[in-house]
C-alpha cells in the first residue's frame, strides 16, 4: 500500500484540499506509473521556505509552485516493507491549481521528467486531472 503523509495543511485556508483529497490525488498519480507501494510526503509551505529550498537545490533564489525530492535508486521491497519515494513541497501562494501541483510533484517522484520526456509527463498529468473533472 502507498502511504501518503500530509504536512503543513491548514484546512481553513481557502482553496486547499483536505488531507484525504491530497492522499487520493497522490495515489492516482503514483498508480498511473504503476507504483502502489511505498511512502511519500506532501508538505505545504510558505513562499519563504520554498524560495530557500529552490535556491539550495536548483540555484534559483525565488519562490516557485512545487518542488519534488525523489529518493533515487530505491525500489519497493518485497512483502510489507515499503520504500521511501520522497517528498513533494508545495507553496499554495505560488500555485494556480493545488490539485495540479500535487499530481505534478508525485509524477516527478515516480520517475517522470517533463524536461526530458517529449511531453509524456504533462500529457499524463492532464489526462489524470481531466478524468477527475469528468
């Protein structure tokens, strides 16, 4: 089973999904890539925190919408032991669509990269979100 930990979610903030919705969207994105076991975390942060992370990791000292931190080289293990897939960090203040940011970040965790895949990741992202809206 895929375990999704949700951090920093303030349910009273307008426009943010509830934790159950964050988990559901995460499972949807991971399942589309065939990943059904493991652990990931989705954390909601303020603009200052995501700017710090973006500067440290990507050399861009500005806030962004979503960052993914996959743990490379780990595969789900046999049995009940799940592997750590990584973390997705989202800044709601810099995100037009939080649902899209969740799906986008999780797709990165499970191996997609829109900068190198000829549009495959972004097509899948659109398909997943469209299926949710139908």
